[in-house]
């Protein structure tokens, strides 16, 4: 038997994907929705993870780093002009100059919906490790929708352990 909890959140964020061509080379926004599921094999204290703290941690991270900003690849030429205008920019694939939060996406080159799911899975894994909860609790599923009809699912094969990706 196992137990699971899930947190849902939504955020408004722009991105662009110049490497794939087509209309996504344009900076455009979405009303993103995410659902992050954490499971534990047993819950002797009656909880998978301290739910209020987990929910707050996920929502705060998303709101601070992604909401009403732009997700861009570090190589995107729009990064500098947007930052010069004091816009919130989260860089995927940032190198040694990555902010702490950006280091979670250091090995993810562009903000595809699939990579956003991986990123949020890593944020959640860090939270689960640091918050009170059941032994063996882990992130088991992250669903991210960038539109009403387009979404990605991430189930970690190798559990993210907070170490440098790659």
C-alpha cells in the first residue's frame, strides 16, 4: 500500500522556443497549470509530507521565479534586453552565472513544457527532502499544462537528489 498527496497551482508565464521553428519562435504567454504528486510507502504519522508547508513552498517558488515573467533559454538574445527593462526572466541552461534557482535547470536548454515539468519536479524533490514527512516520500509525478489541450507528464526514473545535474 502507498499513500499520495498532490498540489496544484497555476501561473502566467511567457516563453519562446527559437530552436524548434514555427510560431513558438515568438515570445508568447500561457496560463500554465501544474500538479505535483508525492507518494510514500507508509504513513505512520498520518502524512506523506507536511501538506501546508509543501503547498506553500511550491506556490511561493513558482510565484517568485516564474509567474508573470519569461522563461527563456540562456542563449536566447532576448534575455539581456528584458533584464535591462527589469523584467523577471528565468533562464534554462544557464551556466556558471546561474542564480541559485536557475541552477535547477542548468542541464535543460529551453523552456519546453517537458522541461518545465522536470524543473518543477526538482523543486518539489528539494522541498520533500527538507520538510517533515514519511520515510521514503518522493515526487512520483508532475503534470504541466501550457494550454487547455497541451501538457507534459514527468515521472522521475532517477530520483533527483539535489546534486549537480549530469
